[in-house]
C-alpha cells in the first residue's frame, strides 16, 4: 500500500499492509491531516522511521469486536503498552507508551492503519471525514485553553496564526471568551478574525501591552519569546507547540514577574468531538487544500507555505 | 557614612547620609546579608547605581510615627509609588515600584537607610539581628514552597545547595515534607542533611530518576536544565533564582511532558517572621561569616566561594 514515511526524507512510498494484532482494528484511512509534529519529524524531531500521521478519519474493516466493523472512526494517539489497561491520560505520559505515527507505531498517512480497538472513537454522521481528521488537534487546542486559570480579566492573547492557533481561537470563541491574536500572515489573521478574534499588533506588545493569559502556538523560538514578552506579571503562558530546536530564553522575567509557563500536549478527543458534533465548532473552513496520498510531497510543501492553514491527504 | 554601591564595581565607599522624606523612617542598620541578587548586580543584572542591600535588621532612629522610634525592625523590599497605598503584594508587580537596594531606591548595605514606615516590620526580642536579616530570603523560600501543588507523592527535590536552597529545605522540613537535595558542595550538602534533607545523586537524575515537584534554586543555567531533566511528566518546577544571563532550554520537554514552570520572587515577611519567632525555623547555623562593612570587598569575595552559605555585614 501507499504510505508516507520520514525515512530518508521520503514521502509517499510502497510499504507492506499493516498486520492486525489481537485487540487491534484494521482501518481504511479516508482523510489524514498534516500537522506541525509531522513537519517537525521531517526536520529530525524524533527518530521514528515508520509511517507517520495521526490526525485521521477512516472506516473499520476488520476488528476483534464485530460492533466496530463498518464504523467511521478516529482515535486517541497515545497508547499504553499492551500489558496495561488503555487510558489516554495515563498513556500520554507512560514511559513505554507508543504514539500513532510518532513513536513505536506506524501512523495513518497510509491506505490502511492498525489501531488498538480501545482507542477508537466513533464519528457521528454529522461529522465529515475532513472534520473527523481534525478532532485530535481540536482536542489539543481545548487542552491548552483548559490550562488557563479562570476568572482573570482582559483578552486572552493567542500568539501565532497557524493550525493550532486557529483551533485555539475557535475553542475560546465557543466558550465566550474575548480573545486577540497576533500573527504575521494577513490571510490567516483574517480567518481568525472571521472566527471572532481581535487582531493585535506585535508592535503594541513591544511597546508594553500586556495580557494576563497567553497561549503560545507558533512553534518557533521567536514566538515563545514574544509570548514571554506579552505576558503580564503573575500571568500564565500555555505552551502548545512542537519545537525541534532549543530556545534561548530570559528566564529572569519568569522569576521576577512570577510567571507560570505551562506545557500542553494532547487533549480529550471525546470532548472535542462532542463540541464538533453539536455544531459548536466548525473547522472545515480552515482546510486550505486536500491532496491525494500519491502527491504527499506536494502536500507537505504546501503545508509549509506561510498562507497554508490545514492541508489534508486523501488515501 | 560608609555604604556599598555597585557603581564602577566598587564596594564600601563614603556617601551622604540618606534624607528621610514624609512617611519614611531613618533606620540604623545593624546587620545586612549578601544574597544572589546582590552578587548578580555586580555582574550587571540591573542598572541600579546607588546603595545595594535589602536583607537587614536595624533600629529606627527617626520616624513620623513616634511608636516606631527605638524599635528593632526589618522591612518588605518592594514599594508602591508614594501616590498608591502600600501593599507588598501589589508593590511586587507595580510598573512604577521601587525596590530596596535594587531599583530606584538606596538599600541597606550602609550605616543608615530610609524605609517607608508602612513597610516596616517589628522584630520580636526572640529574633536576633542575624536572624532578622534573614527574614526576607526566608519569606522568598516560603513563597517558592507555597507554589508547589499539594498532595502529590514522593520526595520534593531541591536543586542547589546554596543560600536559598538551604532556606527552602528548612521550610519543607518545618511543613513535614519529605525532601531531597542535589548539590555539588559536600559541606553545604551536610548542612542540608542536618536540617532533615536526603542527599540525591545528580547521576541518578541523569539515569532517569524523576520527581513530581522540584524547586530550582541554583541561579545557574545548568541548574535549570538539571531541574527540567529531573521533573516527572505533568510535574512542577518552581524557579527561585536570580539569573543575569539567558538560558538555552529544550522547551519541547515542557510541552511533551506537560510540565509547569512557575517563577517565584518575594514572599510574605510577616509569615516568615512568625515561623522564626515560634522557633520553628532556625537560620543562624547557615551564617558562614560576618564582616564589618568596611571589609565589604572581602565579604563579597567570601560570598562567592563555593562553600559559603550566608555572609553578612555589620555596619
């Protein structure tokens, strides 16, 4: 079957069909998104050499439990070892965890993927394949918002205008928060404004404008420095970025201003799917382009362009 | 009068007696400690050019309110501008704050200092001048401990064996926490162990030993990297260090392991003094040496030696 691997910087190549083990489902992938982690992996972020991809929607073709067969699904991406009961929260930090298309397990940028049945989540009919492949990053965006302290006045600042930043904005909007966004791409800023955000000038931050709550979602050292600059004394910065490089930081600001810096990685997919199914969060207008899997190289190139938001593949 | 200033890297020099303004007290300084911030100021940490020093005990000689005259005192170190009501918590982050011997206000490494009366705290007879000059750093250590999340199992790890680390250990001990300390100086580690801490080998951290709660008190980039290495997934690192340089950090660990990094600066002096006055925390065994103010250069040199804990000056 056709699949995307990072080995040797390759994109779409022929690999053997994955083998389904006990407790696993064979899923025919219908849609799969390209995210920051996938791009970072091409830049050497991990030593994973197999199939990549973890934001997906597909149909179960084989499973131990017949009830799954024919169902449209997505899934959690972190799995506990097979001798542990599955729980996405525990799995997230288990030292022997595997992560779909990231660590010790082939991913979903392929015609077929195998997924532990316990991790599968059924997609309701109201959620399209395109949206279903966005449940995982939406859950991550929700988790970032969940980590902000409650009840502090003023706009919440989103630093960055990319994939995750756009989703964070939609979560903030769904929760009736007032939010501002700072970014450098006019098209992407317009998208965020249409979703309810206020555009903030980077210059205002350099001039001293401060926010008590900041979510950093650029994935760049420069973005992290801007976020640390934008946060008010005793404020909170949630870091939601995959970084493939080290960052030079002035931590004396963190100490002197008694700032909280909180890392956030993956969220609760059921919760994200719930908001999507109820029509509270719409994501399809964020999809810049969809490519067939065979044109993955082109799709990755597109995903790196400054004006691209979400690029997806269709196996 | 004799005073220590950082201007031109000088130590003890002759300066005019400070002028007491409305609402301020003139304090004859009896004891003053050298802390990490004072050392960092000699390394260019701030652009303060006046008298330095902020950990002190003294006697009020003149004040608007007669009740203060003759009283033994120490004080908060952050002051709101004179058109604002005084409150140490607000003052700590006020954009126009002054800070004793650090920012916009002469400090206490001098024969006399002027202090806003609202910021004075009376020392009870049971607290010596030596201990009184340690209330401020003890309050800072308490604040660092207060920022740890409650109820998480396992030892609390203190990174560093210097001035603040030793005080943090004493606060942890007073609160009946189990704590471990990692440091490089045998004498200082012994001091911490006598106070109730368990010595932890740095090698164990490099081998993968993890702690859910870590307090970083080395003030060095290396110490911060060790603390980030030692913290378990979803754990908390409290940063209690004055850093005069930027730090190169792997923030992907903070994101992937969903770590909380919390800056802490100054604490509640009344609370620290309370614990000291009740005999719950003893600090005088931490005092390595006391020098007359005229020998400040020698005292600063001593404070920088690896085996020095707290060096104080006696004007």
